[in-house]
């Protein structure tokens, strides 16, 4: 789980928050409601996750209920990986 969270945080920091302090992006930082992820940024993040973890997201899964925090996204990825597949 930590590896997935770390990968998500690193991607968001590199792509959408260059120059921000990594410790400012926590598992509970609001991404969509906080204005960090807009629709295009969300699509870019979804593409990264699908490629990185070999999972597929449905359109309804990329909403504020599933993609608003790093913790939410990590949980969604883990649910798609299934037991024992997290890397």
C-alpha cells in the first residue's frame, strides 16, 4: 500500500505540483475539491495508474468520491489489484 501511495504522490508532485514540498501532499489532501486535479489532470493520472498497475477504471470511478485524495486513489487501485497483487 505504501508503494502505491508513494507512486501516486510522486506522480502528482512531478506533474501537477512542481516545486511544492512533498510533505505538504498528504494522504488526505483534497485533490479535486482543492483544485489540484481538474478533468485533464485526472485523465493523465488515470492513464498513469492504468499503465503502472495494469488496471482499468470506469468513468464513474474517476469522480470526487474515488479520486479526491491519495488515500482514496490508493484504496481504489488496491481494490482492483486484488489480494497479493499490490506492488
